[in-house]
C-alpha cells in the first residue's frame, strides 16, 4: 500500500530485540535490532605499511609471494586450461582477443579503438597528430629538442650510450 502523502511505500514496522511490538515509539526504552548491512572494510595500513590492506601481497597473497588469483602454482582463477590469463588466451577466445588472433584494440581489420584510419596506432600516428608525437614530428620520448626521457645528457638514446651505461655497455 502506498503512503497517501508521499506516494512511496512506508517502511515496514521494526521489531524489538525480543521480537515483540514496534520500535517506533510504542515503548520508550525498546532496543532496536542491529542493522543487517555489511560494515565497510577496516581503514589504515596493514602491519607491513601498505594502504589499503587488500593491496598487500604479504597479507593477502599466497605462499609463493603472488596474488592468489594470478598464481599458476596455486591454481589461480585468472588462468584458463591452457595456463594463460583468460582474457588474453587466443585458444579460448578471451575478451581482449579478436578472431584474427590479435589484441582487439590493436586490430586494424576489426576496427580497434586504438587504430587510426591510416592503419597505425592512433597515439603514434604523425598524420593524425597523435599524443605521443611532438611538434618536431618525432616520438616525444625520443626527441632531443623536447628533452625526451629516452635521451641521455650526451644527446644519444639512453640505452645506446656507452658513457651512461658504464660497465654494462662494456660487456657488449
């Protein structure tokens, strides 16, 4: 039955702890039953200092030091029968794999969202003015003039500079 004033259904009468009567004011000292709603998770960091607690691998993880869901040894739920993460398995036709066996977003034939009309990835296409292309027509992270992160202090690509790599480059 609808409430005549509001057009809404009135709340059902609440019972007291002992189960008799209504707690809406029939008796002044009647105790109301506790709420059946779940409480919010505990706030604050865990004993390892990770906040929120649910992100701590030591508290929530398996004995192999991984998230249980992503641990093959524990039989994690993220893996399919082919021992591949479900959404990227070509054999199971996971959600992110197209019929051509590619990532759905990167497949030009399927019209993937990250592909432009020129058949390139949208963010790296010079003709479309992709976000990864600077004003000099180069990829931003490799542009010397823009001070890209892949360019070292000597003006070379960081991974190819023998002076920056030191002993690691000498082993090549």
